[in-house]
C-alpha cells in the first residue's frame, strides 16, 4: 500500500497548494516589492498579462523554491533570493512561474489527479475482484501495479507541465529582450544541489520526480537560449545594483546576526554591507551601531527614501518614536506615500502618545489602506486611532479588516457585525462591514470542510 500513500499525499498536496501563503510568513518591504515589480514587469507584459494585476510575493522560507497557487500571483521563497547571484537569475525563475500562470497549471493539476485516481480506483476494484475468487497474491499484485501506474501518470503529467513552463519562460525572456543566461545559471545551482544530495540523474530516478531532470532541462534550454537574439543582451546594471541591496537587506532581516556579520564584515562599507549590518545590529539591540550605519547611508544619498525608512524604523522600534518622525515623514513624502512606509509613519505618530499627532496619523493611515487594503498592521493602527477618538464603529470595522486577513474568522465576523450595527445604514463603511461578514463566514465554512480540528480551534 506504499504507492497508495504516495497518491494520497499528492491529493493532500493539491489541497494545501490552494492557500499556501496562509501557512507561511509573507515578508513585506517597500524597496523589495518595488524592485520585484520592476524586474518582473517586462516579463509579465511578454506573457500577455497586466503588470498591475500580477503580484510577486516574498515568502519567509529558507528553501530554494518558487511557486504559483492559483490566480495571478508568483510566490518566491527568501531562500531563492539568498541563493541567486544576480537579478537576471531571479527573472529566469519569475519567467518560468509565469508560464505556470498562463498555462493554467494549478487548475489543470486537478485533471492530472483525477486521471491518476481513476487508474488507482480501477486497480483496487480489480484487485478486490481477484481476492473474492481466492487470488490473494494476485489481488495485491493488481492493486500495486495499478497504484504504480497512477503515480506514474500523475508525475508524468506534472513533468509535462514543468517542461511547458520552461518553454514559456524562455519565450517571455526572449520577448522582453532579456538574456537566458541567468535562467541557466540558476538551473546549474539546482543541479549542483541535487548532486550534493546524491540525487541520481537517470531515467529510473526521473520516473519519481515532479520536475524533469535538471540536467535534461539545462540541455534543452541551453540550445533554446543560445539561438535567441537576446542571448548576448547585457544585464541591466541598475537592476543588478539594486538586487544586491535587496539581497543584503533580506539577509540582515531574516538571518541570525552572526551569519550576517560573517558575510558582511566590518570594514566592508559598501551600501549592501551597511544595510545588512544595520539590520543585524538592530536585531542585537546595538542601536548606536545600527544608527551609525543608517547615517552613513543617508550621508551618501540624503534623498534615498529607503535609507530614511531604515533610520526611522530603528528609532521607532527602539522606543524613540519622536525622533523617528522626521526621517519617516521624509521617506513618506519622497515615495508619495508608499503604503508600507506611510503605515510605519502612522505607527510612529501613535507611538508618541501625543494626541495632537492622531489627526495626522489617521490621514496617513487612511491613505495607506486606500492604496493597499491588504495591510493588517495598518488597519490595526487605524483602529487604535478610531478608538482613541471614540469612533468605536469604525474601530470595530478596522479590527474586522485586520482579523480577516490574519485568518481570525470568528473574531472578524463578530467585529464586522458589531460595526454594521452602529454604522449609518447604507453608507460605504456599512456595506464594507457586510462584505467582511460574508467573507469571514464563507472562509470559516471552507476551513471547516478542509480541516475540522482547526475549524473548531478557531471557533473557540
């Protein structure tokens, strides 16, 4: 029955893929999101999609991976950014994942699973029939063979989808005039990783893989890329410079400080090194050193909003909210109220505990959620402002917005109902409270269908 367990695991995987980010931590940073949006835009256009409709989402996961999960969103693990050496390598991965989006592969995975399950069920029925006439060993052989065939059918289906995404990704890179050298370099990294783990690159090993053999993929793509007019296209040096900044910030934020300080040692005063060390020092509560690194960066580029944001963040999170206001105001103005930066400014204004700042905080936070509704932290802060002003109806509505995004569906439902009862009938906020209540109720029912135990936990 071992092969049957593989089939069941694949069905479970298909269910989990439906909401992958819910079980993982999404990393949000204004500079990183702007960078990923920019380098992916020409690829998204080449794929026939609208850049504003496709999200590139960074997941806090050290493994080297990227995936799509329905809709127009590409999820990239932090480990992939860490493993990549160039922005061009990341573009190769994004192009491949866009191939899954345009191919509708998440939806079509159900077709592959359905075919595999039919084979498995038929083999089990045939095996039961053999057992009923006394052929016990024959029955087990029939069932095992059927399960082997079902597993092989699904894995072959998956490998076909991956090969299709490889070809589509190469097409999008070509259409965008971007070299495929980074794509090949990243596949080489994957192959080296497999070799270190002693994963065989032969036909027998390939049967049990969801992806084609890395060696075969490299061979096919090398021929495709070398013939392409964009093969010798130069890398965008501005993108590559910014990628090193983003990569350093990410390591400083997610890695243990000792690892960051090892990779970006003191004495290295490059911009990426200063960014990485500022975050590492901040995590170790060496605030003076973190601020010194931030000040060095600002001295080099006084109008860089992300350097100002860094200084404001360090000051705010070390309990110096009043001092954080100036750099955060400047960063907000320079980015024309970028929602994540504006949210931090709103937080700082509230953290001063000076009620004279609450009017500005409300204005800043309302602008932030107006441009980015999917920001639970900003909604929470906005709720604090409303509560301080005695506007409990809108405070409850803000809480409902935050709770539904944090998957606290029963709380969101209660908050939305309470807000609806107090808000002016038919007003936009009243209608929004109704929408959240319906959304929370639907998501609770969906969760109960998938996982009764978790559903019961959330109801308590």
